[in-house]
C-alpha cells in the first residue's frame, strides 16, 4: 500500500505542492519520519521537528512554508486535523482479518449472512441472526439470537451482541464490547433503603433486610448508523422497550450505557463514562472522560459535560457542566476560586472579630 | 409464549378485573402497546399515555380506574414495581441458548457436568471443574481448573471463571464478567513512595526508583447464592484466603471488587463501582454508580454511598454518604450550600472590612 | 507441592528458627491455619490470632517471639510484606493450563511459535504473529496480525492483542485485557463545540450539528518488559506512532490508557484509572483507584495521584495530588478543612454584621 503525494492530495481534495511523484507508504511524526514516509505536522510547533527526521514530504496547514522546512513536496490542508480522517483511512493497514467465513466459526443454519461478509475463526452466530453485506467479524465474535448487524460493520475480536439487538450500517466495535447485556434492575418487596433515602433526601436511609428480585430486560438495544463502541464498553438492553442510540454516536472504551437510555445523534462519550438507566441524552452531547449522568435525567442537545463530572439534575441544551455535582462551568470556577481563597477569608474574619471587639471596648 | 390476563394475574398472585380471557404475548409501554400486548403503567403519569396506544389490557397500581383509561381488562398490583419482577420473568424470551452440550465445546474429561446442564459453542471447561444441575453456559464461556458453579446458574457469552473459584446457586453473569483474576498486589524491596505518603499523610511522597515485585494470589473467590455479576465486571481472587461475596449481592457492569474483599448479603453495586482490596462491606449496602471505597475499610450494614462518591474512611451502619471524600449526606449538603454562597460571603467580608476601618477612623 | 520450613527459608534467603523439617503445602491466615499450612502474620496484630488456628509454623517479622505464639518453627523476614512476593510465587498453584498447543487453537501457518510455548484451547493466533519461548496462553486468547509477545509471558483467558502490538518479556495479562484497540479520535469538519469550549474556557460551547469523522489509529502499542495488565483493561494504539508503556508498569483491572500515551517505567495504575490521549507519565508514578489524568498533560516522575482524583493540569515530579481538580495534597486538605468550617464562618460573619451595625449606630 503506497501512494504518490499527488494521489493522496487528489483523494483528499487538497492541494499538493512540489514533487507530487514522491511515493510514501506510511505516515510518521516529523522527527522520526523516514524518506518513504509522509510526515504529519498539523501546526508550526510540530513542523519545527521536521529537520530532525528524513521526510521528503509532509502534510501541513494551508499556507505553510514547506520549502523552509527542507521538504521536496507538501500537501496543504485547510484544517489538517480534519484531513487526518481521510488520510488515516487511506493509510490504515487494519487488523488483517481474512475474507470469507472461517471453517471454525459456529453459524446457526437459520442465520442470514449477506454478501462479502467475513466471519473470523471461532465466531458464534446464533439462530435467526442477520449480518448484512460487507460486514467483517474478527475472531471469537458472538452474535445472539435474531440480532441484526447492518451493512459494512466491523466487529473486532470478542465483541458480543445479545439477542434481538438491532444495529445500523457501518457499526465499528472494539474488542470485548458488549451490546445487549441485561439491564441492572432489581426491586425489593417493600421500598428499599435506597429508594426511601432518595425520596426523603437522605433523612431515612437504613435498609431493612430484604432480598432483591430481578426485573428481567424484555427490550433489546436499537443502534443507528455510523456508531462506534470502544473496547469492553457496554450498552444494556431496555426493560420494556429498547435502549436507543442515535446515528453517529461514538463511545470510547469502558463506557456504560444503562437500560432504557435514549441517546440522540452524534454524541461523543469518552472513556469510562457512565449513563444511568432511563436517562435521555440529546443530539451532539459530549461527555468527558470518567463523567457520569444519573438515572432518569435529561441532558439537552449540545451540552458538554466536563471530565470526571457527575450530573445529578437535568441539563439544559448547550450548557457546559463541571464538578460534583455538575453545575454551570462558570459557577464551578467561581466556587473553586472561592475555595482556594478560603484560608485568607478565615484570617480576615478573625482579624475583623478582634477589631470589632476592640472597637466595642471588650478588651 | 402467550398468556391470558387471568393466567398472569394468577401466576403473580394479583387481582384481575375485566375480561380475563384477553391474550397477550409481550409487554409494552402505554403509548406504543399493540392490542396483543400488556401495557405497563406503574403510576398515573405513565397511564395517561394509554389512549395513545392500542392496549386492551394493562398492569396498573391497586385502585387504578382502568376503565377510565379505555381498557378492557387490568391486573392491579399493590406495588407494581415489585410485580414487574414476576411478570418480566414470565415474559422473558431470553437468549435462545440451545439445550445440551455443543460439540465444539472443549471439556476436560475430569470435569463434572450435572444433569440438564447446557454448554454453548466454543466453551472451555477446565480439569476438575464442577457445573451443577440445570446451569446454562452461553457461547465461549470459560470455567477454570477445579472451579465450581452451583445449580441453576446462567453464564452468558464470554464469562470467565478462574481456577478454584466457588459459586453458589442461581448465579447470573453477563457477557465478559470475570471472577478470579489475580489481585493487584505489588511490593517494593523498601517502602515505596506511595506507602510512605500514606504513612506520613503526604508529607513525603517521592518514590525512589524501585521495581514492583508481584505478590501472587493464593486464595480464590467464594460467592454465595443468588448473586448477579454485570458485563465486563471483575471480582479478584484473595491473597491468602478467598475474596468473599455474600448471598444475594447484585453487581452492575464494569464493577471492580478487589482482592480479599468481604461482602455481606444483598448488597447492590451500581455500574463502574470500585471496592479496593481487603475492605469489608456489611449486609444490604448500596453503592451508587461510579462510587468507590478505598482499601482496608469497613462499611456498615445498610449504608448507602451516593453516586460517584469516594469513601476514604470507615462508614457506620445505616449511614448515607456523599461527596469526595464521602461524608454524611447532610454534612455534604451543608458544605455544598456554603460553597455556592461563598461569593456573597466574600462581598460581605469586604464590606465589613470597610465599615470597621471607617469606624476605627482609618480613612 | 510441599516444602519444609528450611527449604522455604533457604529459597527466600531468610532465617528459619525452630524445627525446620516441618512440612507445609500451602499458606493460611493465622486463625484458620491447619497444621500442614504456613501461617502468615506480617505484624503483631495478625500474629495475635495464631493461637486460634493450628499452625505449627509461621512467617513473621524479624525479632518476633515465635515461641510465645506457641509455634514450633518460624521464618523471620526483615520486611515480611516483601517476603510475600517470593513466598507466594513458590506457593502459587496457578490456573492449571496444560503444556503444549491445544489442537482446537487456530494458528496461522505464518505465525512463529517459540520453544515451550503453551497455547490453550480455542486461541486464535494471526498471520505473522510471534510468540517467544516459554510463554503461556490460556484459553480463547487472540493474538493479532504481526503482533509480538516476548519470552515468558502469561496471557490468561480471553486476552486480546491487536495487530502489530509489540510486548516485552514476562508480560502478564488477566482475562479480557485488551491491547491495541483503536484510539478514540474523531474530528468534525469545523471546530466542534467541545473544541471551542476548551479554547474559550467554556464561554462558548454549543455544538453546531456536525457528524464525527474517524481518525484511524495507524500506530500500534509498544510495551516493555515485566508489565502486567488487569482484567478487562485497555491500552489503545497510537494515531501515528505507537502508544508506549515502559518496563515494570503494573495496571489493575478496568484501566484505560488512551492513544499516544507515553508511560515511564515502574508506574502503578490502580483499578478503573484512566489516562487520556497523548499524556506523558514519568517513571514510578502511582495513580490511585478511579483517578484520571486528562489528555495532553505531563505527570512528573514519582508523582502520586490520590484515589478518585482528577488531574487537569501538568504535575511536577514527586508531587502528591488530590481532589477535583487535583491539587497539591496539602492545598486540598486546607481547602477541605475550610469547607467543613464554613457553616461557622457564615455565623461569625452574620454576628460581625450585627456588631458593626450596632457600633455604627444603625439599630
């Protein structure tokens, strides 16, 4: 897999300058690039290291002085970060999964396998499952009873899709991702300590001794098109209806999406994020790493939840939230500054007490 | 799988009213219910949507005016949320795992497999493992050397049970759950920076350059009856004795239970909860999502730890805890209110300083 | 597997006292030890329980009065916690994986398998993969295309190693651990709401409706010698170059290491820790459970990040950090104390206002 600079520029719709016949077979950071590699320098800070490497060509920002960096050719991109999407797709060597269906895969005769589907070694495809054309399953993937995978999916090693889950086109799932585990829903014969504590805002919490009865998850999971799910991440099935994930949502590793959650489109959930049961997330919401949203809440479209923040109440559309519990970003920053200035405040008040005592003639 | 309203009411021990011969094959939310579905409306808020759907029958709360919602029949439950446990168990279509032992499973000849055990495709059952009667293993499950699974277990795809782990009756494990990984226990030849920092409360922390030596986990994990473990959750083995989990504990997805932990019965650990090594958790403790308990602590029976809270000291029985570090819920709320009112306090003190200065004739 | 007290003492380089011919086959806690077990009591608190058990021999600290505890023999260790490393290695019965290559494993003919490598049932070894001498793979492990595992590795059930990942000697990976999933890197055609919010510190955040384009991960992961990775933990591949982990790093369960991260040597990452993309971690850094480090930061050598703390800015070498956002431990403690004393401060200021008002003749 190698390309000339002209070929890359043409494929990406950018402008090439210099010797467009230079051929590259991979990309590299400026300082470590070999002559047959395309160096990537999205901004001047990075480009400064070009002379340390041996690249003859680089992808740079629009207007970059590529000759000044000693290059023979350059691809100039108006937004180099976005250009990386197309370029990296061209250059991705992938996981090397073989085409076709490996003989060790266990495929139920009632499963429907589309054209050009690749199924890796030791996969298990359940009864009535449907895998649409062009999907690729790595080794040891499991697709449950009557589950559906849309066209062009890429399911890496050990992905598990539960019964009756429906997934749209171009789904990408990293190793160990799990769609369709049972929701976490248990109930006690009488209201539990946790239920009463929530109802009474903590005034009464002590649990009486009761065992938990399981509420089975009768719904499944419905996932739109162009969704990605990270390694060992989980999206649970719904209790009565499906848990729903809109088109274009991207989930990083170790993310938890609880039962009955409804997510809009194009949301971004960074690693170790958790969304608790029955919460509704609008379109284009961004959840920072390790952040969480409690159950039965609403997060409006375009909201951004800061890293490691915990949402305990509804969030309006477009709001930036931070902290524990998460509040408007500016409120959090103000509280935080106040907290840092507290020691001085304590001293000021102590001084004032002395001064007032003196003025009052008490000493 | 379909039932009449009378059959469902009888099975659950509730009262049916209206036409008990109506037959339903599944459940639905009020607004989307078809005529052949049983609508579920646990409270008036939900029932208000019944006219939008086509349900002829619903499960409602005791005393509900079902005829007023245009229904032909109703099942009336004194605590509808609890009724969902029995109803959902009746209606659960499950994962469709086939009975019997799939020929692709790799089962050591010394393993003991009980009556009516189902073992799915590509499972691996190690030497001396014992799987008791009626257990069901989905695809690609792995049971280690001399591990024991009690009767009536349900282990979904890709669950992994390590050597010598012992699990009681009716265990349910979601995909990718792991019992019996090694504990995380490392030691340096001399006390490490982290050890000294803890001992000195942070006065000295800098680590000298030492490599970590592994302490092997010689214990296993002992799990009681009726325990559930979520997708990709982990319970580690103990160092010298077993890590222990009491009857009836329920763990959501991506939960971590460290080595040597002892848990009482009927605890509830929501998603992404972590319990660090050697901590002892009493009966009926509830840990909210993303909460954590540090190592070598005690959490008393019936305590409730709020979502995303971090327990860094012992918790008495029945206590509600919140925040970082977790404190009594009312203490946390008071601190939090104070934090929000800080900006005004700073202004008040500034005003006081001016006033006192003026009174003192300093200006 | 049994040893005399003399044999154990000699192997560990410690001093045995009393009857060194006593034979033990396992270890136990003092109170539950049988006569054929070696009791472990690292400090007097634990040793006090020796009379409740039936141990004839124990491992104790240097100078312990073993005869006073009624023992017939003792191994005296200057730092008993460190002695556990060697002792537990001797006593570990392991997972019982069989030697040799199981016939059900699917191994590409182009893979290179070293001497004395064990490959368990239903493993998948991809084309061009190299597994060095003495490594042991449990059941259902997957090694990707051209990935390399160094000598003496131990990969437990269901571990997944992606294409082109390179791992050094004596790697230990717990079940479900995943090295080499794709990095979480997405970009919008125009700067996204989250990008603008970061750039403007939250002044403008609302996302316009844009879909996310995937940036493929062209790098792999390079891992040094003596690294351990916990159950269901993830280390993602780099975007252009490899993500890098230094010698001796130890990761607990459910840990996330993002794309492009560079870690020094001998770091310790406790359970559910997250390190976001492109962050650089120095040598001997310790991350407490559930802590996190944001992206593109630097954490200096020997720093210690407290449990559940969130690092949002660079950390100097040797610094102890705590809280959200993480600050110096002493700063955090001071702020925290101030927060607890806030209610009294509000009362003091209210009293002062009254007093000043009175002095000013306003009442």
